[in-house]
């Protein structure tokens, strides 16, 4: 029963990792950009929600109505002013640009809020700690279950958006061949700006759950970026459902590792990431075929 509980908790933790990796995977799949400012933007969203809750008494869930569109506009603006221009300089320049952006965001947050840790847990009542008791040994946290449900709805919603809407099909077409879509009257720059806005909007949601489930500080983004990157690589970069699969694998590995040793939480997760990475390097075709069976990418 204890082992089963560890696996269940790991699966639920994987929902958070899938949520925070969603925007990273989507941006790479559409624009082929590895956004190293991903974690810092999530922390920026967490601070925005914290200010609304602490200074104006706005519920974090209601605050998302303001923060999500604001982050979407920031994402579109970053694409038009930074990412689009840096992409013209080759593959490395966008990576360096987003790395510099993360440093700027982190230090501005430190300048404004200091090094103290904060959390949104006090503003969501008993949701932060309440759970459903399944058996004497197994309990499911309500916030963890909500996080997993949000991840599934968000990933499924983006998948439907890409498959069923004209704009979604334009985003997919631009991701495949940005030069050719211009021949049929599609502006690749405009589509990429919309895609970047959508990706950063998902980051706002992940930042909210980061702040509700744990504490955060101005430099918490780096660790979230690592988790997001590992989940993305395990599941397959650019695959939305693969991101969920990768998050669950990472979460279960960390949960089982923590049951062995306190340090095993991080070590087991990193080992799962390295195992997936080497598997793709040495058995690339086999890994691709396996992922196609497990998760279906947009056609």
C-alpha cells in the first residue's frame, strides 16, 4: 500500500510538471525556441497574483482573469521585440536572449520584493492542505488533484485548438514551414506572436499553481525550468500529450526516490531524465516509434 501511495502521489506531482512544461514544449514545437526565461516568467506570474491577493484581496483564481491575458500580451510582445529578431541570428542567439531575459526578470523581482519567500496558500483556504482519504494509507490532496485536472484540460484544450480551429491549423503550418505559409497569405510573424502569447499564458497558470502548492522567491524560476525541461525531454519536445507522459514519469521517479532517501527526490528525477535522454540518443528511431504509440501528436 505504501508503494502504491508513492506512485499515486508521483502521478499527481507529474500533473504539475506537465502544467509547467506545457508552454516550454509548445513554444519549442511551434517556433523551435528553447525559452530559458520560462521559469522566471512563471515566478513573475506568481508575484503578480500575490500582489493582487495581498494588496487588493483578490482570490488567486479570480486573479488569473487579469494575469493570464496580461502574460499573453507580454508573450506576444516578447516575440515581436526579442525572439523574432534574435531568431534571425541563428539557433544560439534566441537561447542567449531568453537567458538574459531570465536574469533581468529575476533581479527586478529581487529588487522589488527582496529575498523573502512567499506563497498563495494562505489565500486559498483549506484547499492547500485538505485531501480525500481513500484508505488508511492512501490520501489524494485536493490541490494536487486540481492541478492534474487543470493540466489535462489545458493540454487537451490546446490539442483541440490546434486540430479543430483555422488559427490552430495556421500555427501548425507555420511550425512546419514558415516560409511557405507566406505564399498563401499567412503572416508567420503574426502567427508566431499569437503562439508565443498562448505559450506564456499557460506559464501564468503554472505560476499560479507553483505559488499555491509551495513557496517561491525571485530566483525560484531556475528550478522550475529544470523540471519543465526534463518533463519535456522525457515526453518528447513539441508533443503535448507527451509532456503529460513525461511529467508523470518524472513525478513518479521523484516520489519513489524520496521514499528511499530525502536526497533521492532530485537524484531519481535526474536519473529518469538522463535515461530518457540516452535512450533517444542511442535508439532514436525506436524511441520515436514508441512515443507515437504512447502519445499522438497533431497531424
